[in-house]
C-alpha cells in the first residue's frame, strides 16, 4: 500500500469528523461536555478545535483541577493519557460510556483512543 499526502489528509479529515459526532450529539441534547485533547497530535487537536483541556499545555494537577465537577467528559488522547484520566474521573464518580480506538494517519500514532465518560 502506498500512502500519499492526499490520502493521509482525506483519512485524517474523515477520522476527525467521525470522532466529533458524539460530542456534537451531546451538545444538541443540552449536555455540555468537557473536551480533553493533546495539541501535539493533529487528529486530537482537530477533534477539539482548540477548545477544551490541552494535555500538552497543562500539568496533571491542573488537568485534575479543570475536570473537577465535570459531569460529562469527551476525549481523543493517547492510551497512556486515557488510563490516567479514567482513574481520575472514576474517583470523581464518572463512569466510562464509550471507548474506541482511533486511527491517526497524520501524526503516525497508532494508540489514540476516542472516549467518553459521564456522571453516574
């Protein structure tokens, strides 16, 4: 298989659009989600549109403070970030609603996860 720049851009755009659908659906239902992303990864930054909690710019303590009191959190992050965030959010009473592996052809990262957590 031969990867072209055009193919990678198309794949990234489709992956970003598919990953954003649940966030848009939740906003339409009146529930505002806190979005967590990593601006170092093109797909993750595109998913968030520059809005939300950027793991590249905040310490873990700052992220934890920003997530305090959240009732719905959506994210597109690396697996390692997801495991830490999941533990923090479970301590706050949130539960996992969805977890899906996401492709990342632009950043070349194979371990991105699209996830969602909600209050019990």
